C-alpha cells in the first residue's frame, strides 16, 4: 500500500511536517484497523524526504521493518552540509527561517525497534553519505546497509540488489 503526503503529486494540502506525519499515521491506522494488517506485516519504505515520515512512524508504532533510501539525519543538517557550516542552518544561512529542526531522523532512530535497511550512495550529490553513516552508527546492530560506490541521488539501481530471505 502506498501513500502520498499532502502537496505532493496529486495529493492536495500543504506539505508541512505535521501534515506529512498525519498522512503516514492515517495510512498506518487504515492498514491496521481497516485492512487488519499485523504491524509485523508492514514494511515502511522512505526515499529522501520520505525518510522523515518513515523514521517518525517507526519510532512511534511497531512495524516489521523499514527501508531508508538516500535518507538524511535531519533537514537542517542537509542544508548545513551544503552551505559549508558545521552547525544547524539557522546559524549560518542568512534568511533561513527554520525555528527548529525538521524531520529529525537521527533523533527518531533511537526509538526504532525494528530492523532497518539503509541504501545510500557515496556519490549522492543531494544528501552526503555522512548522513547514512551517522544513522548507521546510531542504529547499531539492528541496521543493515547497502552502499553504492557510484550513483546519483535520484538514481538507485534497485535491480542490482540481491534479495534473500533470512
């Protein structure tokens, strides 16, 4: 089952952090309450910005596992990595209006109890590989990884992955 967050593709509404969280939470509740799915049957997948709601939901509700492709530690940390500063973007980007960090995946991973699979590329030009490394460090042994040597942010050759049942 797939969902779209507000303001994306054909979905109406504003893509605020709160609205995105409500959207994925509503999808989860629909699967549990209406489709009678067991939490262990739900595998979340979030790519890039989608890693935010994916990590948030997995930190709040039980799921069978999550897959994070080209994910980030937080929005402000992504901006910081592109502006050349070491701290949060509100400290270094003139006119930045973030009053807090958005989609704090690094904070959420400490509450995730399911297996996590992280896909990332060393040559991701949007979200540097350091974001995946920080997430992997924070997740510890419940995390598995597949790191590509060469691939851009929006192109991840999933056909090259070997899928095995463990």
